[in-house]
C-alpha cells in the first residue's frame, strides 16, 4: 500500500472550495440566556480561522457543539459539505472527522508516545507505524517515540497531542486555547512550530483563543466574538487596522 503524502496542493479555484467547516446560525441557550447567539462561520481547506474573544463570550461552547459533545438550540453544521447536525439530526462525535486539542493535552499516561499518536488510527499495522513515525519526525519528537508522557516537558507533550489529533487526518482540527498551559517563554516558538505542522499537513483549523496576539500570529481569518455573537470577521490585518467599534479597538490595544 502506498502512503498518502499530506502536502497540500494549491487549489486552482479557491472560490469554488467546499468549506471544511460551515456553521450556520447557531444558537445555544443556557438558563434562558443565549450564550451562543446566531453564530455563522466557515473555515476553508488549508485555512486557520481564529475564534477570538474575551473569556466567557461563548467560544468553547461553540467548539463543543461542532465537536458534537454539546447540542445547539438552532442552526446547522456541515463538515466538508456533509450535514453533521441540525436541530433534529446529530452525528455522534466519533463520526464527524474532527481532531481535538485542548489546553490540557490529555495524553494517555499509561501509553507510550507512539501508542498515544496511533490511538485513533485504523488500517494495517505497518501503515499506522509509518504515519506515527512521520508525524513524530515532523514535530521533532522522533527520539521520544518509546517514551511516556511523564518523561516529556510541557512543550513536548503539546506536540504529541498535536500529532495524535492530526494522525487520522481529520477534516477539521478544533483547538481550544491549546497554548495557554505553556510557559510564556516557550509559547511563541511552539505556536510557530504548531502552525508549520498544521500548514504542512494542509489541515483546516478552527482555533479558539482569548489572546489577540495569538490570533494575529496564527490566523488566516479572525472571527471576533463578544457576548455570544460574532461582531467582526476578516483578515487579521483588516481587523487590527479597522476594528468595528471602540470595544474591538480596546481589545486589540494591548498587542505590542
Ligand atoms: P469561553 O470559552 O469564551 O470562555 P464558554 O463557551 O465557556 O466561554 O462560556 C460562555 C458562557 O456560557 C459563560 O457565561 C458560561 O458560564 C456559560 N456556560 C457554559 N457552559 C454552560 C453550561 N453547561 N451550563 C450553563 N452555562 C454554561
Ligand atoms: Mg473557553
């Protein structure tokens, strides 16, 4: 069997691309309050979209609904053109082709690095092994293939979690504040390495963050969220230079 190479090829007709993720008019109500309010968003193949906003604005709830571990009260979600949920139909999380990464890397402590990365893989053993080795090389952890999570630093564990989430080639990667558990000193470097790996894999990514500088550094597209709503969406440069209102300007003002 030949292994797929995951290098992205440029799409000759980007305007005709089916979005990897297409969220339409999602609401989520908790205790009578709309925590997610009419949120629509698309992520195109190979793109990193950042859902950016202050703590409590509804980012994680949105991500949980996409992953399928929570449900919406209105609206629908498509992944690669396929309906995964509306208000009557729900595909279970394991059938949505989503890769998940959270602040807490949640590696399996009793499994080796190789076993962690192979966890979601199916197919012939040799192909699984080749995929694990390739990914671990790409996150510069080849020498730790037989190590256990407790033997690794925080940054190394983060990269194992990245390799594990990418291994089954999910159609969309959902990342919820994946760098906030890391040492300040390391964070920029790990953000850059992570972005490089995501781009090399051609992954489509929805990255949740409350840090404007992280969104500016990583995003192709930013969706600015506040009070459950998306208040502005566009290229980082445009959002930074032409914030929609005073509150958006203030939110970006402490970037240096
Ligand atoms: P963010 O990730 O942007 O910090 P969240 O999506 O976690 O925000 O939360 C948005 C709001 O929804 C918060 O006010 C939070 O308290 C509330 N919330 C989240 N989950 C629940 C829940 N299961 N029940 C009730 N309220 C919730
Ligand atoms: Mg959150």
